[in-house]
């Protein structure tokens, strides 16, 4: 099979011929049809996340077809279409797993980081961490839901129940998905982008945002909550200044640059800062139940597997509105 392989961080991916992987008793072999290109992939490739399992096939927004099953696999059969997310394994017994917080598992493994992922013609996955995808879902438009959608949804839930005005900093793949959910739920969404990024601001407005402006600006109304998807620590105090008393700022990324020192005054009055770590399988089931009720659409740009480095560079330089997706087979 062909695969794009990371030999060492900051070196780019190499197109490589590899044997089709073997499966264990609890795994399925998947023919990959599509794999989203996530900002987390960029953090892995650029060496911003420590200790990837090298050599590594990145990619954790996988949609593909089951072509072989291990003898212990239940509820999945050859020919089924599945999605493979970031969370690839948990121990099920640690204090986090046993208290409904498997996203914090002490022995967790992650697709495209500590497990090989979907920048390849075939991949393997533990069947217990795969999501069944309805036959009528389009492979390429569904792929970004496996991380951008799921992490955005977990971030959104952390904002709390009593949110009318929601700010989103960094309007890319995750933002354009969760904006559609928030608008459907009658919330006002305010989008913040890099200064002068009129294309992203227009994109945000086309997704239903009531306002779009530069990250350094204050919105026309106080926010009840804000989600930061951009990996920029300087946005945290800016978001704190934009939210009202009792509001929450949710940092939705796995990596962020250092947060600068800020005055206590903008945190006072019970404002909160929270981070999101990974996801749970229950997050995925809730998310897919929810979006079955609305006409959610993902904006995508398709690349070939061979062009994975170009897709990553376009993401790195902010040249993509929506999500990049690799068309594999």
C-alpha cells in the first residue's frame, strides 16, 4: 500500500510503499476512502506535540470500508463503512475510565500520533473505537466530523447551557461545523479571525455568524462564552475581555502557544478558563445523534494522498476555508 510517513518531526512526509498491516483479534482492517487533515496533524508534523510513535502515518479523521475483521470483533462486518477518530484505545480500568472520563485515560493511545493513522490506503483500528457511518454519508464531507466536529462539540458543551452569545476565535474546520449547530440552536455566533482576513470573515458570515471581525476587537455585545480554536495563547486574555460575568473561555486545541500574563481583573467575577482534552465515545454518539436532525454541511478542499504535504502547508498558512481532506481510494 501507499502511505505518507513521518520519519522525524519537521521533515515533512515521505510517500512510501508499505505492506498492508496485519490485524489483531480486536481490530479491523480498513480500506481508507478519505482522511481529513487536522491541525493536530500539523502539530505532530511540526514537532509541537512530544514523542510521536515514529516512523508514523498521521491522520485521525478517517472514513473507510471494513475489509477484514478480527475474531473478537462484534457489531462490525466486512463492507461496513466506519469512521476512526483521534481516540484509538483506552485501558477501561484506570480511575478516569472508571468514572466516565476515558478521554483522560492514563494509558490512552491516539490515532495518527501513537498509533498509525489514515494517510494511507489501508489502516487498522480497534473496533471498539470506530463509529458506524450511515451509507448515505459522503466520505469526503464526513471525514472532518471525526475530529474537527467531535472536538468542536465537546468544546461547545463545555460552554454551558445558558449561552446566547457565543464567540469563536479562529474560524476554520472546527468552527464552521459547530457554528452550524449553534445557529440551529438559535444562538448568536461572533467570529474572530486574524487581522485583515476578510475571506475568513466572509466565510463566517456565510455560515450564519451575526458578526465577524479581528481577534483584537471587542464584539458589539458581551459574550456568554468563547471557544478558542486557533493555537494562539495571546487570544486567551482577549477572549476574557470579551466575555461577560460568569462566562467561560474554552481552549479547544491540543496545543497552544504560551498564554501571556494578564491582570486578575479580567478573570474576576467568576469567569473561567477551561481546556478540552481528546474526546469520549459518548461524545461521538451524542454528536452524530444531534447532527442527524439538521442539514449540516462541511466545506472541504480535496487533495490526493500524494499531496498531503501541500494540504498541511495550506493549513499552516491559513489558505483553507473549512477543512482539507485527502482522497485516498
